C-alpha cells in the first residue's frame, strides 16, 4: 500500500513529540516575552496549543517545512487564546513566538 502523504512526506509525529515540541516553543516564547508567566498558565497554554495542533495535524504536517506559514497559522488559531490566558498583548506574544519559532 502506497503512503497517502507522498513518497518523501515521512510519518506523522506522535502525541509525545507534539507535546514536547509545543512545550519547547512556548518555553522559548516566554523567555522572549521577558515577563513572568505562572507555571500553571504555561501548562494550560500548552494543553490549548497541543489540542489545536492535533485538530490541524494533517495541514501542519503538510506545511512542516514552511515556518512562516506555520507561524501565520499560530497567529490566527492559537495566539488569541494564549494571550488572553497569559494576560499579554496578542501582538507582543506573536512577535515573541515568531522570534522563538523562526517564522
């Protein structure tokens, strides 16, 4: 049976891989925000981020090599929820994420 994602697409990431990647990206984002975010709010944001990634996994996997497109998706789908949770401006959060993520 031929891989539906294409010859060189690779396999989808595991739930553990996704959780770790989301956690690392948020950790780097918090560092660039230069603001205190309580650990409980970081964990809550990580759960939100992981849930959004899981819901859009095929699209994210398809565009995994396009950091700008992924950062644009993050701005549109994730940033507002985390900005409200962390009580920071969404633009500031988006800039910190792009700086950390490379998009």
